[in-house]
């Protein structure tokens, strides 16, 4: 298995632009999580899905952020419009049972 | 989920055992203890988890005290590649599936 696949690995965009981050979870995993990591705040859970349904989005910072999971093999995290304070590393993770999460390599987002 | 407390940083000599402590004094009976690590610029990596019995896998051993108020992650023969931030997390077995990461312990393995 190729693991959790995130794209792009790096994204540099101008303030005000729309940004879309993508994630392909491990086949068979029924949970998908989006985290954000910054030096100041560490790893923060943004939202998670179970069987493609959003369960808890209380970590989404504001309405500029949205996430979708149209099917079991794909999820997106969109920021529109982007702001410099959104600069962070965004991780996607998936899991099947209590054994633990598998994280992707992350997307490093820089908003200038 | 119960709060966990870990030292901010630790050093370990290469080839020696690294023992990383974690306090979780308010842990409830159905909460598991999970350990993850994050090597610089990579995503967190699952290491091991347990409820009350000691656990061992190819990466590490997890020792949980009888009262479950603390645990220790043991890397038996630390290598330079084990340098990372190690996170100890307590999570219940209920419907909530999210893991809440704290600040973790920065382990530096010294040559």
C-alpha cells in the first residue's frame, strides 16, 4: 500500500487566492482526519470524517475553510480566500480501527 | 480524553535504551494510551498503544503502571534515526475518534 497520499507537497499562493489540498486515504480505512501544524499551536485537528460523512468540524478555524469527502478514496480541504496566517503544514490521516492513524507526508502551505 | 504530561526534551546515547515517561493521572478505565512520533518535516508515525497490559512490537515497548496513572515508552536500542518528537496521548474507546496531540517530548539521540 502506498500509504496516505497528499498533494501537493508544497504550495505557495498569494493572499486572497483559493487553495485546495488533496488527500487519498488508505484503501479500506473508514476514518479520515485533517490536521494543521504550526510552531505556535502544534498539531490541531480541523475536521474528521467517518464513512465519508463529516463528524466533527469544530476545529475548522472559520468559514474560509471547507472540507469534503465525495467518496472513500478522496478528500479535499479548501481555503477561500487564503490569508498569510493560514501558512502551516496540513496533514491528512486515515484509520480503520483502534490500531492507530496513518499520516500522509503533509502539504506545506505558504500564503504571501 | 485525559490530559498527559511529558518532559519537554530528553537526550539518549546511541545504542542505549531510551525511556520516555508520560503522566496521565486522570486517565479513565476505558482510555487507551497511544504513542506517536514525528521526525522533522514528516507526518506523525504510530508507534504503539495499550490499555493496561504492557505491550511490545517491533518498534518499542510500552510499560503501563498498575494504577495506569503513568506509562513509559522504551526504545531498546536508540539510533540517530530515532531523534524525533514523541507524543503520548490518552484516548477513550467511545465514538469520538480524534487524537489530541500535546507538545510531546523532543528526544535527541546523541552519537
